[in-house]
C-alpha cells in the first residue's frame, strides 16, 4: 500500500473516534505516534552500533517495540490506560538533562505539547497497526516522510485552514543545489516547518561524509526554529529519519521574538520559505530598528536573515511578489539588502508553484552577505523567469513542478567566484544595474524585457493576478496604518510634553 493510501486509511479510522475532532487533531495524533516509531527505529540502530556503550534514553517499556510493534498486543481500555496514565505523564516529566541525556531531552521536548485525542483503544490499536506497515528503516520509505505531512496539509487546506504552505520538493532541491552547502558550514532555516530544507541539505551533505569525524561535524551543523508545535514535532522526527541522532538544534519558538541586536551567532547558509501574507503578534516588531518596524512576517524575516548571515554567507529565500514591488518599510529593507549583500539573482517563479495552498506569485532571492564595503554590495542583479514546461499552463497538486525543469537555470548559472562572468542574457534571463534599481526606488518587480505584454484569459492566471492585486492593496493598507500609527504616536508624545 502506498504512503498516501496508508495515511488515508488511518484518517478514516480516526474519523470513527469520538475524541478526534477534525484534521488538525488527526495530524496531532499521528505526529506523536510517528515520532515514537521513528525514535525507536533509530534507537535500535544506535544500540547495535554502540553495543556496550549504549545508554537507553527513556524507560524501556515506553519504546515503540515494547508496547506498539506487536499487532496482537495491548489494545482497548488497557492501551488507553497505558498511554494516558503512564506513557504521557512519564515522557512529559522525564528527567533528562541535555548534557547527560540529550536524546531523552529531545523526547521530553517532543511531548511537552503533545496530546492523545483518541478515546477508543481498539481504534487506536488499528491506527498503530497501520503505522507499523511503514518501515522507516527502509531508505525509500524514509524519504516519503514528507508525503505524510503534505497529505494532511492538503486536507487542512481543503477544509479552509489556509496559512501554511508546503514548499514543493522541486523548489527545495533547486535552492539547496544552487547554494551548495559544504560540510562544516552552519545551516539555518529560521521558519523550518517540517524540515524540508534541512532534510534536503542533509541529503546534499551526506556524499561529503567520509569519516567518523565528518559524521560528527554533520550532526552539529543543522539548525532550525519552528513556531508551531506540530510542524516542530514533525521536523524533529524528520531530522531523526535523516540521521541527526540528537536534534536539539531544532528549537520550538519564534525566531523573531529575539531582539535583532542580540544575535551573537552568525550563520554560513540560510535557506527558507518564511511565512508571508500574515502579521506578527503585538510587540514583535519592537525587536527591530524603529525605522524598519512592520508586522508583516516576511519583511521581518528578511531583515533577520541579512543580520544573522556571516560575512561571505549565502542565502536563498522564497518571497512573494509583494516584497518585490512593495514600498514604505519594504523599500528600506530592499535598500538594506542591496547595500549589505550582493543580491545577485532573483528567480521568478510562475503562477501555481504553491498550488493548492496559494496562487500568489513567488520568487527565490539568492544573495551573499558582504563585509559592509561597497565592493561586496550589489552592483547588478540578474533575473531569471522560470517558464512553464511545454504544454503546461499551470501546476496543480496532481501535476506539480519537477526538479528537472530547473536544468536550464543550472546550465546558465555560472560561478559567483568570477562574478558570474559566464552568464548571458537570453529570453529568460536579464540583468539590471544597481543604479537602475535605485532609480526605481528599489522596486524589484522588473518584467522580462524580452517578452511583450501577454493578455491572458486563463481563469487560473486571472485568479492569481487578482490575488497579487489584493496582496498589493493589503500592503498599501498596512503602510497607511503604519503612517497613521506613527502620526498618532507623535501627537500623543507632543501632548504629553
């Protein structure tokens, strides 16, 4: 049975349970079960490798193999009582210091916000048995882990719970391929979701691992932060699957809640698809310089990335068209970006890449942090308009973008070391000088000069264009609110004086 069929059958079983209300709870229920199954699979590998030096991180009876793996094992009320009265309290209250029992610490963190929603122990046993059909020690099934989350995310989307976008694997792979991380370079996704970029980076780096010391280096170079509990738990599980034995560097929190000036760490590689279109909670913007404050999440993340990158560090970031054409604070952020970094490439993606989650047009920005000198700042930016494959008018969940489509970009790319001297303009590629960008007041929504204006009557394209216009209106309203808010604050200050 395929992964998607297995997950669908699990969801069907959960729908019969009175305790599980909706897809969000089904995802939560599946997440902690998956975590324990994957955790135990890795424990068995470590036990074999370490032999006499192995130390069990949690009490033996709570390992998956000892209560869940036997399809004829504990079930019904006995299973519920074991989970609710023993497993959850024990794991939530586990005494596991990060320095002496780091894997136990990971389990405790994973269960801190987890919850057993199911009330029928017989149905719960059926769910467990279905999960036992998936062999996460098999490398092929291991790489299908993302399908589990994507499958449920689609259901959440169709139920009207928008706001989270699963980055298509083709985009993730292309970004990692072009950034080309090396063994020992610190890699961060500050809004890591379920860990798609980090898992892809792990896959990219594994060919560079030759020795035990290389393996230890790889263990320590991956970092992620995720605000929401469920994606964080799934990311932790994903990292276990990809060979991170102690994923303590995958933190549960809001990257933006830390003052920008207090970041001591500087990161070599940042790859991310930060949330966009949303606003941050009150007070978060106060962590940023007064003249750069906004509550638009993507704008705050872009500032943070520029700040946190080490000199010479590289970033690849997915951003909406609204960031490119936006004004006000967005203009200041783009000015900062081009002064502090070499914004060398913008790949303009076509409509539908993020279907079914959003029709908003997106772009991938590639840039390298300078050292504050003009020599290392942006002198020109190359644009590459990614076309649809022949015969394709839009992407969909059944016909998504494929990694092979980026072959033309890969061949055209060139080498940053020589300033991309091999790049040439063509029907898809053009360059714009920093002087021209400044003249445009840092509006980076620059159309392909090789293509005339095409009037489309395709409903999907028209809807995407409408969504873009709505985003532009939303951005202008936010700017207006900011101006009015600042004016009222100034008036209040004058009145107080």
